[in-house]
C-alpha cells in the first residue's frame, strides 16, 4: 500500500480546469474562452515578431552565457521594468527610491511581495477586491497574510461599486494592505475612472493604507503603455510608498517564459536598499535566482528604440483586435434582439468580459454549444475571432431566452 494512500484528489484549478474540459471535447465547433491568453483571428497563439527578433539577437550573440543571474535577476531588466511602469522621467527612480527584483511573472512577483510583507510589515491584513483573479486569495494566504475583501463590482449596473469600495476601505484598520488592479480588472473588466482613482488614492493615503498594484495588462488594455500605467503613477506621484507586481505574460506574449518584476517604492533611498537586502532573503530559499532567457528578451526590447517602437505597435494591434471583438459581439447580440442590456460588453476594459451569465447559463452553453468559460460568466475576448462571434452570440441568445 502506498504511503500516500490517504491523499485525496484535489479539484482542478477553476480557470485552468476549463482548458482540461475543453481538450476532452471532440466537437469541431468547440471554443475555449476560459484562459486569459491572446489568440489571433485564426485562433492561434501568437509570438510577437519583435520577440522573435530579440531572440535572434540573443542567439547570435556568442558572448552570451548561461551562468546564474544574481538573486534579484538581470540588472538591466529591473531598471527598464521600473521605468516602463513608473515613466521614463519618474522622480522616484531618479531619487533611488525604488527597488526592483525580477520574479516569476506576475504570480511570482505577488508572492515575493506577499512574503516580504508577512515578514517585515506590521499590518498583515490585505484587502482584495470582490471579485478578483482567483489566485490572489491563495497567493497571499500562503504568503502568510490574512485576506479580506472590499466591495468592487456592482452586478446591477455591471460597473464599479465606488460607494461600497470607499466604505470598506474606509473601515479597514490603519496600515492595511490594499490590492489594486492597475488596469483591466480581472474578471470584471471594470476600472475606476481617473477621477475615481483620485478619490481612492486620497482615502488610501489618509488612512495610511498600503497600496499593492497588480499590473498584469499594461498596454494590453487600452493599447497605450502610458495610459494603462496612470493609476500607478498617480499613487507614486504623491510620494507615498507602494508595491507593484508586473507581468510580461500578456503584453509581450511571454506567458511560458515566466518573466515579471516586483517594485517597491520607498520614502528614501536608504530604506529602499535595506528592503532590497531583505527581498534577497525571501528569494534565495524559494528559488535561488530567476531564469535568464525571458528577462533577456524583455531587456533587449526595452533598451532598443526601434524594437521598443515595434513592440508598441504589435501591442496596440492586440489591444485593438480585442476591442473590435467587443464591438462585434455586441452588434451580433443586438442583431439577434437578445433580451437585456449588453452595453457592458463594449464598456468593459481589457481581456475579459464579465457577461453577467450565471452558472446555469454557462453550463447550458458548454453542453449545447461547446463553449467553455469560467462558471462566473467571464469570457476571454482575446480568445474570440470574427469567425466565432456568431456561434457565441447564438449561444448567449439561447441561454437567456
Ligand atoms: N494578476 C492578474 C489579475 C492576472 O489576471 C494574471 C494572469 O492571468 C496574473 C496576475 C499573473 O499572471 P502571470 O503569473 O502569468 O504573469
């Protein structure tokens, strides 16, 4: 008998499990709108041209070696990543107030930040939006923080519940950590306006809460890297402290390279350097040092004017295709006279639409139409194409009538 005989089977991950079910379905019309990964009009994964070019440069450079990176990762990558999110002329960077460490994509950056906070910060409660990306609760709980939620989404308006958000953060204990999606909130696609961000910022600063930004979609939401960083820059601009987790999975299509960064903006350079010394103690026993390939691709693109420009064009093309899919789906539902107000499809931002479909309707669409999505009714717009929009619109129409 196995010594593991008592191990019980764990449930599939709620998001990745959708793909498992999809793969098992033999139907030729099946459609996977579960996982958040970009697909072309042909439904294929995309490697950006600029990434291929950067990889070619790396391969041709015979001086490149495969030695370990330092614990904090590739120095150029860290510097350029901070510049990308905070802005080229950021006073925080100029004043050496920012410490940046290369991590394993967005997830790893959140985890390293969470572990650091659990060890060195006096207030171990983190508030995350309700709803949020399903992994947040698990990441921060395992890091040693206590997770609570704040109201975020209003199912009636399918928009932001600003009042509820301000009330919940207003009654959070002083010093509590607040997780904020920098842009393209997952799963709702609902972002605060700049005006609303300003109200949130004032409340957070007046209560000495600690903002922790999750930036998984910079440039992917609006098509502009600067616009999608406005929320973060607003908070850094006031001189207060903040955490930022960046991912290059979506905006450079580097999903499997696991490349991201954690930046901590501090009040002075001395604190920043001490914080960095402690981040090393978090990272070293966890995975020792990060991988070199993905970070080298990112650094090659960010430091070369031409490659950088080319990246912004390819990024904009991805964002624009998603925005076009929103319009097409909305038009297709209007043409069918599908009951209900579907304007949120074009109003929401980023990779996902939070359709408002319930679990029963989702199950119906999977069983009858072979369309796969998370049970909360979230669909990945990046997985749609002009060819598949009519099929999805038929399914939604049938599900609600
Ligand atoms: N944060 C949010 C809100 C996300 O949606 C995702 C990916 O779906 C991530 C973080 C982290 O992704 P990765 O670890 O692949 O960078």
